[in-house]
C-alpha cells in the first residue's frame, strides 16, 4: 500500500466520522408536525426514507416539513427502502460527523411503525 493510502486510512480510523450507510432521518409526528417527547431528549418523528446518490449512496429521512436526518443505529437495514414511510424514536447526536452530510445526525432508539 502506498504512503498516501496509509495516511488516508489512518485519518479515517482516527477521526469521529460515521459512514454514510448509517442512515438518515427526520423529526415530526402528526400532520401538524408536532414533536413528541417520550424520554430524555428523545423525539418521535415520521418521514420518508430517501436514497441519495452521493459518496457511493447515502440514506436520509425526509419529513413533510422538509427536514432531513441521517440515522445511526443497529438493525436499520429493514427501513432502507426508498420511499418507505416510517415513524422512529430518535435522539440527537452531538460531536459526530458523517461522510454523507445529508441531514442532522440522530440515533435511532426504536422503529415505532412502518407505513405501507
């Protein structure tokens, strides 16, 4: 491996960057777009999953009020469907950057509902 590749690899491993496949999401609940708090700084949001063609492809949640979120969490593959409407319990993530940068970073605490 050439030195430039090593430097790039070391930088990526040492920085607080989260890969774009982690996800994206949005904050809003009802048609009046009110947010609902159910735990310490967690929020219930509804939105539509979108696949964005940047950096090899990134997932984003878009709300009806045009907010955009990038999701972090485990077992999110089931909601990575372009156009899928979901309701999630999330909380904001501070101090973490993403390669994708397609929305505010949130940690998914629970997938509440998937709409058909």
